[in-house]
């Protein structure tokens, strides 16, 4: 053809053939074959084939059977065959059958070229007439060896020594020296250039091969470069002369440092998270399993760590800041856990670490929380939730240990006070119940199984209706009407409450629009806004668009925000509240008095109405202390000019107390329970 060597690529996958052809077409004339039977025909009709890349999984005739045939045929056995496979499982079998080498898909072009050239070099050497005496053939061999890629050398092995007797220029360059420099600085003491960590291993291996009657050597070792660094070298050697006390080998040396570095990078990428450079989920599980089995008498605990509302950080400050947070957490884990445990990033903002059980206590974990927070220079209060699984069975897969620690977190997700929870069987039952609810929620929303009820807000002075609160019920097809306590906590944990809030808001707008179009009286309706919705950067736009869509006056919609939300991220909340109030929406602080920062909240965040927590109401008949506190709250609200709604009024006595205190509005079963749409309409008509 054009004087270039001929390569046969035998692979049933056209994509693989195309990739290999791209790699080698600049050095070889390429022949192709797609099945086993065709391969044998191509080989027989092309006696000038120099090398074969053979897929181990060929149709009709397997790659290993083709290899057996080639190596048993005296006319073909000289052709080097490189087995091509997606796995390493047949490497040993292939080499034992006579394969020159073994390459793995997906291909590393540099590795593939190195292995092919090494096989060709070895084949060329084996075909060379080595029957001439060494002293008479050295000149012609030098010419041949310098024309072949890689370093070529001959070395002799006696009972007590290994020494080099011939080498070409390329061999010298492996050590960063010219032939003259090599002769002066190294001579025949090749062992001095081999890393001490590899030297004895290589010697033992070579002597074992000889003692077992072997004639070929394949090994890898580190070779000292003149610069002082070690480079990886692969040796392929075959016996040239075999006498009782004297063995002479001829060998090819290939620098595979780049290949080794590439493999190291692949291993690192396989084990380490790209962003944080700590173990990924797979490696964390493997290392933790090893830790537990290496220390069977030590009691360990696995901790699952979750950044609360991490999406908010990305939304407020951008993904680069979010990445910085994750990197900071990883660095603290590295500093805190290295030496006595394992740690890793499982995915997203989820981390895990496994340490001795005695180091797990509320104090230690709280210290870790504080350390993480102090290391982050952003204007946002970051909190973490920790789920802990105390390991009592080291044979349980670590993946399941992570799942159990993660389940523990679900019990405290978005809890402002409790940040640490331990896994137990009761918790597992609760979580499974929540998962069942979660499995149905999207279908329920799509099929409009969620129904809005309305509870009247009553004027204390004349018992007329002044407003209402929209409350959600689930009209379950099998379980009937479910109260919010059975599903809202689960929705708050999994984030579905944001969709449900918007569903309620729109249904309230539709209800008000229908009443107005019919010329019927309407009262302002308050709707709940979950803490998750507060952090939505598009929230205000959504609400404003919604009232415009249904032509609703903003004063007809009021938003109830639980007091605990006011203490979490006041800057974001203040922006949201200010924007909504500027459009005419009223803001109600719900459950006022249930938290620890009520007065600070009133000082910093403008609200239009206070809804007193029902816990005050329950005790006013029996507790003078509760009554005194309630008086103070009502007085404070009056001084601030903020109307008060007392929730949970269920008895005449409670009503009388509230009336005497001067509270203007009440809400509770004493006047009306939450009502479905039609019943609420009648109530409005009758009490207006």
C-alpha cells in the first residue's frame, strides 16, 4: 500500500471501530471486520497484517476462540494480537492464550498507542535473527534497536547479580542522559536507577519467572530521572539465551508516566467530589465500611448533615457563594475528622461523617455547627440539621446507614430550635407515613382534592363577620376529609407547601371574584404564607400578577406569617413584607407570643394585625399569670395602633375575658368552625 504497517480492527461495534481508526489511521493502513467468521477470512487473505486489535466479545466466533486459532497457526502466530474489552475480567485469560496486550474501553489514545507500539516492538525483536553471537551482532542490533520506539536493552542474570550488557540511545534518554553520560554515570548498574520501593519486588519477580522456567517478563517500576524525579517505566522482556548459570534477556522499556498520571487522575475523579475535593458518596461508603471492619471493637456513629434551605443561599447570593459554603463545610470536615473517622459529600448540600460514638454529643455537634457558621462571611444566618445513626451492625451496607441518618433529619427539618435527631424505629414509621403522603400529593393537587375552608373572624362588639381565614383540607378519596395537621408538616419538610400555598391563594381569588361578579358581599380573607415561600425571589411578582388576573383589590387578601419566620432572616422578610404592603396587602403576624423574639419582631418588621397564639387563650380561665400576660399583649398592641385577633375562642368564658380586655376581633369554634365554601357563603350573608 503506502509502506505503512497494516492493522486489522476486529470489533462488532462500528462506533468502536471508528474510534480506533481515528486513533491509528495516521500510523497504519487500517482493515476492518465486524464478526468472528469474517475476521479469520480477512487474516488469511491479508498475510501482510502487522497487528490485530480484537474485540473479546465477537459474534459467531468469540474473540478468545479467534486468538486461540491465530496462536496455533504457524503462519499467523507471529502477529501480535491486542485484546479489546470494556472490562478487565478476561485480561489474565487473554494473556495466557498469547495476547500481546489488553486495552480497555473507553479508550485513552495515548495508552492505546503506547501498548500497540510496545507489542509491535516486542514482535519485531522476536522475529529478529537472534541466533548470532552477541559480540558479532551488536552493531547490526544497535541499528535495529535505535529504529524501534522505546528503550532497548540486554541484561544478564546470574545467581547473584543482574547487569546490563547493551542499551540503545532511547534507553539512556529514559534517565535523562545521553549514551556517553549514561556510560560514565551509571555503567551497567541499572538497579541503582530503580526506585528502592520497586527494586526488590522486581528482582524477586524476575528470579521467580526463571525458577519456574518462564521466558518472558512483564512488569512496571519507577526509574530515576537525572532531574531527581522518578518516572514510570514498563518493561517487556524475552529470553535470548538460556544456559545453566547464565540467562540473557532482551527487553523493551516504555515510559508510561503520562499514562500512570492519567490513571491516577481517573482514580481521583472516581473517588473525590469535584467541587469540594473530599470523598464522594461511593468512596465515602467504601472507606467507612473499611473503617468499621478494621476497628470492630470501636463503637461508631454516622452523622448526616444538611444545610437548611440551601436553595435560598443560591437564590440570594448566587451559585458561586453557594459553592463557597460547600467548600468551607468540606474544609472544616477535613480539619475536624481526619485521623479518626471518614467524611464525604454525598450530593448537593448533603454531607456525612463517621466518627467514634463517644465524640458524638449535643455539645460536639453544636460546636461543629458554630464553627461552620463562623467560617462563612455572608450576611445570612446559616443553620444545619444533623441526623445521627448509632451503628450497631457493621455489616449493614453503609448506604443504608446514610439513609437512616437522613431519615432522622426529616423529623427536624426546618425546626428552628431542634437541630439534632437520632434515628429510631418509631421515627422510621413516621417518615414512612410521610413518604406515603408525599407519594399522593401531586396527584391530589392535580385532581383538586385539596379544598379551601373558611373560618370567620368576628367583631367582639357586635358579633358581625369582619374577615375570614382560609384553611386547607384534603378530601382524600379513601380516608375522607383530612385536617392540615395530618399532611402540612410533611409538606413543609419536602417543600410541597409552596405549591399548596399558591393553590390556596388562587382558589381564594377565584372565590372572591365569583362573589363580586354575583354582586354579593365579600370580606377580606387571610391566607397562610409558609417560611419557604418567603425566600422565593419571585413571590411578590406572583402575588401581584394573581390579584390582577382576577381583578381583586389587594386589601381583600391578607397574608398570615408565623412569628417564628420573623426571627430567621429579617432582611429578606422585611423586603417581602414592605413590597406587599406597598401594594395594599395586609400582613398578619400569626401565633404571636409563641416564640422568644416577639417584641423584637414588632420593633423591626411592620405588621398590620397581631393574631394572639391560642396557648394564651387556653389558660385564661385557670391562670392569672396567663391572663396578665394577655392583658400586656393587648395593651402593647393598642399602644402601637395594631389591631388584635384572638384565636382559639371556644367557650363563653373565654369570650367574656377577651371582651373585657378590649380585644377587637376573635376567631374560634365558639362562633364558627372552618366552613366549606357554600356554608361560609350562608354565614357571610346571615352575619353581615
